[in-house]
């Protein structure tokens, strides 16, 4: 079991920022609940139950430990055995989401309590989702944020690793991402935005192996494979994206938005489309950089992965523990939020962006301020 980041508060202030030529000036009063802890349960055969006011974790009736429920904000469980109805009921009553994933990190479902917010906000969200022009404006800002942050990653590599990389290839990628951003500024057509994003993603992943500095370490990248991941790098990316999507879905629920009704990602049964929209701008700057750090700093090796007969590759229990320990540490690191100009922990970024998105949906902000950080 691993506990996640500690409590932080955001204080009221007034700021301005720009994206796509639009100036935003608003009072950024983030009346958010304190960020508590996420309980990761990483033992495949673990069973969760309620013991007084504690979450009790056991395997074959042997106790592994207890955590006070009052100290945790949510539970993420990679176990097969599940949880007791009493614990799930208590979490529902206290609005503490319980998310279940397979040991390989594939999302199964989330048990949540009553949704915060009001029906007016969600009705407006649904109207935007059904209006191609309005949905296109939100989608454009999501993808500008994504490409801006990926381009920043590329520029950082040129600056920090010029002696060991093909700088011209990186400069070409940076220019291609810049051109894609300029194209996005000129359109709000949803299909055009999807086309630009798809081409940019293909180009980005065509260069992803260049980001791996530890050649011969057992990690490489040729193409993105998802269901299932077919190599170690893809296994790490898929796991990171699953955790990030879960954080974004929880953040959206916390501000009263429906994570299943998106603006760019089309509605599909069981798919949290708005969570996928929100995480786009964080894929590169958070998830991809995190995975590359694990590889380039050799925090994982070949022994931390299993290859199944189907060709699917997944982390071992030990490898998953290393991953989650580092994921937890990353979410405790601080940064200055580019829009609020407040110091926060990385673990709060999805919650802040969800709050800004809710305000944009309500019309309190002129447009959604994407997360642009460098």
C-alpha cells in the first residue's frame, strides 16, 4: 500500500494569462477541499474491508495493515478480490471514490457517491458537447495545451542533452509542433482539430524513441500499442495514462462535471470522454516525462516486466511498486501554476484544471485556459 500526496490549499488571488491571443483576467478563488491521500492497494489478491473507521487490507484472512478512512481521499485498487459492501457503502456516504484496475493497470470501474455541483452546470456541459462550434473551441485549447507542452519537452531535450541526441531531428519536431499549434489557432472545426492532433501525435511518437537516452537498456519504442501494450515502454505509457485519466475523472466529479460527456473525444459507452479531453494537455508534460525519467534513470529494468503468451507486456508486482512509489513522489513536487501563478503540487493540477473548466463551462471565464507550462 502506498499513500499519496499531502494536503495543500490554494489561496485567492487575481491573475491574467493568454492563449490563442485571448486575455483572461479573473479572480482565481479556488475554494477547493484539502488534498488528502490516495491509498494504492498493489497486492493482487488483497481484499479490502471496513474495520471500525479503518480500511483493512488482508490476503487469505491475514491482515496486511489498516489505514484510517478519515485520512484518505480516494482508493485505487489493483487487486482481484475486491472490497466489502460495508466499505464501499461507507466510501459512497463520504464521497470517497474507489477505483478498480486490473494488476496490469486496465481501468475496470469507479464507485462514487453523490455528484457535487448542480444540474445547471451539467446541462450546460451537455449543450456544449452537442454544439460542434462550442465543443471545437474547448477542444482547440485542450490540444494547443498538449502540443505546447510537448514542444517544451523537445526544447528542454535540445538544451539539456545536445551532446547525446540528434539535435536536428528534435528541432524538426519542435518546428512541426509549432506549425500544428499555429494551424489550431485558425480553426474551431472539431474534425479539423482532430485531424491536426492526429497528425501531430503520429509525428511525436515517430520521434519518441529519440527521447530514450539509455540505448541497450531493454527499452525502445517503435509505435504506440495500447490494448495490449506490446513492449516495456508502451506498458509504462499505458499504466501512466490509466492513472492520469483516473485523476482527471475524479477531478471532474469533484467540481460537478460529468466525466463521460466530452467535447473532443466522442461519446462511447464506458469511456470517460471528458476525462480524456482534460488529460490531453498533461500527457506529455506529466505522464511521458515521468515514463522517460523511469527509463533514462534506470529505475526499472527487464526483470520488472512480464511478457504473456499473447505478446502483452505488463509490470511485475515489484515493478508496479517502484512505478507507484515514483508516481507518488512526482505528485508531491511543487510548481507554479501558469494561470493562477500560485505554487501547488503536481497532484493538484488536474483538480485546478477541472475547476477552471467548470468555470469556463458556466461562462465565468471567457475561454478555457489550458495548462501551458515550461
